[in-house]
């Protein structure tokens, strides 16, 4: 216990003194697992996807939560990749510090067409930590009733408005970095986060 306190004290000192460790602001490694289904059955074809998230970004020392309607969401995160089979695992760390995410769009392309999803709650509703690694799980049902070049599959009520209401749970900053460091240290000693 005393050793844990000493380690935390050293990290706190480095963090608050703005030493190089705190300035490095490193993203944690992550595993992303994708489950694409059609008619509740595994979709076994390759899926190319593009995730774009919108909101606002800020500097570590100047965070001020913005009220809805006082800003226009802009793209703050983007990720393009390929999932070659059902349940594919893609290793990628989501560096989301100093970003507030209102909503994301996910575009899927397969030999059966192009489809778009509106996503709310990323990363909080999709990701968690296991043994100091970020683990995200994505489950999407692909609507293949008609082969189309483009299909919006969100209900009209879920389409983002010009200024969606921000959620403080989706804002990542200095506090989150410190919590991740504590989680990492706990995992070294075999303790859960």
C-alpha cells in the first residue's frame, strides 16, 4: 500500500509540474471488435468503414464547456479501416483527449451497398478498459432489403440537428488522463480499475 502511494505521488508530481510524462499525452493501446449482422445472422463479407465524429476540441489548459447552440460542431475525430469478417478485431487506440463529441457518423461499404449510421454516445457507450487496454465493441445490423448506393438507416428523430446537446460524459481532458494512469498502475499490481 505504501509503495502504491509513493508511485501515485511521483506521478502526481510529474503531472502537476508539467514534466515530459504529462506532456507526452500518450494514447492507450486498444482493441476494437466489430460484429456486423444481417437479419440477426453474422455478415461474413468484408466491410470498409469510416467513422467521423463531430463536436469541438480544446487545449488542455483552456477547457470550458460550451453551451448548446453556442458553437457549430466540426469534425474532431476520423477513422477509416477494413473489417474482413464477422467479429474482426482491429487494434487501434482512440486518442480522444481534449475533444468533446456530440455525435458520430459511421459509413459502411460492402459489395451489397453503402450504408450510414448516426452514432451517439461514442466512446462512452462502446468502450471500456480491461487490464489497462481500451476495449471497444461495435454491433451493427446491416439493412440489405434493397441494394442501394446510399441509404440513411437512422430514424429522422436520430439525425443530428445543427447544434446537438453536448454531453459532459463524452468530454475527455486532463482528469481522464490521470484516471487512465491510475488504472494502469492498479493493473500492474493486479487490481481492477
